[in-house]
C-alpha cells in the first residue's frame, strides 16, 4: 500500500498567530493528543524572540515538561544560531529554518533580504553543526506566490533553491504555498522540476494553506508530482502573521480523510485526531477551518461502512 508522511504543524505554525497566550499545560495537552492520534513528526514550537512571537515565550518550559516522545521527531523553528543553540540545549536535534523566495516577504518576516538569510543559514550550519549531525528542514516560503509581489518567477525560485541545496546534502526543503494562492498546475510543475533536479541530494515536502480554496487540490498536485510528505495543522489552525490575508494551514483532518479514501496509508487515527481538534477549536482566539470537522462523525468514520474509494 502507498504511504505518505503527514507532519503536524499545529503546535507551532498553528498557534503562533493566536493573540491570546495559550497556557503551557494546554500546549502540552494538545501535543500529547496529537501524538496519541499517531503523528510521528511534529512542529513543537519555535525558539524565537518573545517580542517577535509572544505565543512561543514558554518554549523551553514546553520542551522540558514534555520530556521524551519515543518514536516522534519533534521539530522546532529557529531563526538564527542563538535559537539553534537554545533548541540543542533543550535536546532538540530537528531544526527548521525559513527562507522566503520573495525579498519583500523575507524582510517582513525576518527583516533582511533572501540573500542575507542564505548567508545566515550557511553561518549557522558552520557554527552549530559543522559535522552535519542535525536534521534540518528549510521552509521555502512564498515558493509560488507572495502577498507583496504576486506570482513568483519559477526560474528565480529554482535558482535560489539550487543555491540552498548546494549548502549541504541531505537537507529537507518544504515547498510552501505561504499565502494559499498557488494553483495546482504551478505546484505540480514546480514540484516535479525540483524532484527531477535535486531529488537525489535533498528531500522535498509540501506545505500549503487554503486561502483561495485550492489547498487539497494543491496537495494532490504535489502528490502526483512525486512528493510524499505533507504538512497539516489540527483543525486548520494557523496563518502566517507576516503574510497579510493568508488563512490557516490545510487541516490535518482533511489530509487524513483524503488519503484514507484514496487507499493511501497515513498512520493517523482520524477519531483521535478529531478529538485533538476539539482541544484546538476550544482555544480562545483560535480560528479553525477545514471540511472534515464539519461532517458528522458517524459519516466521516464510515459508521461501519468502508470509505475507501481506491480500486
């Protein structure tokens, strides 16, 4: 049976935009509920300045109280070497570093040009991981569309990705529809181009939003291109605070339902995921989205009738 990897980003990308601080205990309860649903890879939070992202001010405490999560790859976002050292001191060896393909968005996000962020990544690798022992994901923000510059030039984005891949073999790159405005043909074409050119040197995944309603269609486009790892957020939490107009992430529940009906294995228990979604939906200030949660549970779960459409 075909299998895909679903990466849960709700505890980081989902929570970061909520204005009301989510208590540490609630964050931990949400993470544990998601682990219980079967996620083997998850964004736990970010080691960033609390002035930039107040929601993540308790990151050290969250990691300490969580303790070991056997069989789960917990990732944290870091903006620089300082954040990377904090994460490593907390026992995190899976790091995320974001670089926007648009200079305008990169300035909005981290107050520097894309070129400067690539230089920062190079310096960070040399300083904190000269032996290449860390697992590193590079979020390729605004791969397809920028809220300030519009549709991105594929040739320029490809050339920038080529430079990032050249920094070190084995990097993971998350092709990201940051604004949720990409079209499926663009996603499929560019995903295939990256896999053909760099697939032996780097790993690719797809991170989407559903602003224009193309989220699931874009996931299918990336899947058809050959990508087998996809980000989702429980209950569709999220939205980039530095991308005006972007709505929440693609709901993890929708991804599980989609692939399950296609006969593609995800390893996620949809009933437990829906229960974790109840926690997310109850957070003050949280805005949820997605389609699966609106379907009566008995119908969504099949009520004893198989829902797989695969031949």
